[in-house]
C-alpha cells in the first residue's frame, strides 16, 4: 500500500494495489474509489483531506498495517 498527499490539491491518495485503472465512483462528496476492470478497488482519494486529518498528520503521511489485519489477509 502506498499513501501520498498532494498539498497543493489538498488530496490524499491511497494506492491499495497496482492495477490498471478502469473507473471511479464518488461514494461521498470528496471520497473517490478507483476500480479495475473487474470492479475491484485499487485506490481511494480524499479530496479536501485537511478537513478530516490534522495538518501534522498530513505533513508526515504514514500508515500502519496491524498485525491482526496482516494475519487475516493470509487466510
């Protein structure tokens, strides 16, 4: 997973996996999910991210994958 923040656009993008983009769906204003041709999510964008996250969090964009989540995905 890769997380990037574009300060000028105030947009946070989370790449869930590398795949060819097919279409997007704005599920809520400013929350966009990108899908591959089979309808699987490949990324998520939050437009206006500073309204949801602290500025200090945006300046050090990072993420965690909990041990529990990692074990669950192996099943």
